[in-house]
């Protein structure tokens, strides 16, 4: 098993799809929620460096998938209520 990755894709300026994956395979169903919730949770639970890298990618464009790899990805997923 590779490392579990958190993925987020803005579908418009207010909503995002999120999910967990491992080596390109989706591990959880996608969940749609407010973009600001994704930002608030990742900012709070990630180191500043990890959050900055994720945020820069996440806000580049609508429909672009941003990934986040961190030791506490499962904590982030739990906070955002992703079902594993």
C-alpha cells in the first residue's frame, strides 16, 4: 500500500469535492462540501508549510485536483466526515 492522499477539487467558487486515494485508486466516495470548510480544516490541522503548498494548488483553477499528503491525513478525513 502506498501513502494515503487527501484530494480536493473545487467545482465552483463555493463547493468542492473531496476524497481519499492511494496510488490513483479512490478509497472513499467523493463528498461535496463548502470550499471554506476544506480550507479551514486543512489550515488548522496541517503545518503551515504543508497547508501553503496545498492551498496554492487548490486555488489555481476550478476543476483542478489538489492533493495533500501529511502524517495526519486520516485525522483530516475524519474531521471532514469522509467515509472510509
